C-alpha cells in the first residue's frame, strides 16, 4: 500500500514537472512574438507613467533641466482656488452626464433588441456618431448652439421661447457640453447593453409571461437583475471617461466662459502644453489618476450589494 502511494506521488510529481517544462518551452517559443508588444508597453506606457510621477515633484518648463521641488506642486495646487473650481467642474460634468449617459443607451438598446425588418440599419444610425470624429461633431454642435443662427434657438422661437446663449453663458455652457457628449457616446454604450441583453435566455421572459407579467414587469424583474453586470461595467467606464473629458471642452468652449467649463483634463493641457508648467501638469495628472482609482475601488467594493452574477 505504501509502495503504491509512493509510486502514485512520484507519478504525479513527474507529470507536474513535465507540465512545467512544457509551459516554459511554450513561453520561450512565444516570447519573440510578444517581445514587440512588451517593449512597446514598457517604453510607451509604463515608462512615461513612471517619468510623469517623477516630474510631478519637479519644476520643469521643457526648456531647462527639471528642478526638484518635492511636494511643492501639490501644495501649490491645494492653495489655488482655480484648481478647486476645476475639480468641481469635473465632478459637475460627471454628475450631469452619468444619468442620461447610462439610462438613455439602455432604453435605446431595449428598443432595438428585437427581430424586426431593417433593425441593423437603425442600430447603425444610433452608432454612427461614435465613429464620427469628435472634432466634426463639435463643429456641427457649435452651429446648432449658435444663439443667432442655430437651429435649436430657431425651434424655440417658434413656440415663443427666447433661446439662451448656450456656450457663452456660464449657467448653460456645461449642460450644453453634456448634451453633445451624451449624443456622441450613446451608440457605444447601447452596443454594450445589446450584448448583455442578447445573453439573457428567452425562456425566462416566456416563464414570466406565463406567470402573468407584462412587458414592463418583465424588464423590471428579469432584464434589470440579469443586466446588472453589464450596467456595472458601463457605470465604471462612464465615470472614468467623464472624469477625463477633454475634446468636447477643447472644441466648444476652451474652458470658458469664466472658467465654468474648465475641467481637470483641460487644465492639465493648459498648464503643461500652453504655459509649459510640465511638472505642475504631471502633478495634476496624478491627482486625476488617484481620483479615478479611488472611485473605481469604491465601485468594486459596493458592487457586490447590487450586481448579480447568474
């Protein structure tokens, strides 16, 4: 009995050793093919990330050697009213964008998740803004928002409403950017929802219908619970993306009027590439990074309370 046990253990050990040797051999064979990607990752991703962290502790204008200032950039940042206004604008944009940016694509996905004639054409129409350049989209919306010649104010005038100066008024500038952003990104999020919806077994809907549940109740008690992993993914990526909003601000308002649309990403660009405060810009970038990191960790922490993995 003891000999059989020893033989079995020896056999298992030999099998494990052969498996390790085989895995090592496969890794060595794959390494030449992975080398360009690994090299690119360390040179173009990891390297700049580490360098930016080092530069965040320096004063550097790209023209002279960096000068070590320790936590000086972060202390300066904390004492600047404009930084806190910029941070507030970033969260303001995120809060405004979050609800329509999550709910409207879900409604569109539910509407388009059916077998109907030319349904693929309708899906393509919804997705078209996603593949359109943000610059081109912003130019169109600049015309739409024009207070004198824009179609939005023209339509409002037909019902006796005087339209605002959308991008020139601090009260309406940020909501105007949010409206354009929701329209631009709706199709991308809709496709993610469609993938989640098509993974829900139809038998569950049929069982709910047999039990007397109407369409609305089927979506509440079947669709939403089973779609929570997809909703969680959309929530995380939407918050990460909205905190990094840049192109819309760059094209529509340049951070104005009166800094009402100056977000952290735009402020980083201004500090680093317009004013050549590269060290301060790197410090701002790491503040944004840690904000996103903390919010993402919080979401992963609380997702177990409402996300159901079937």
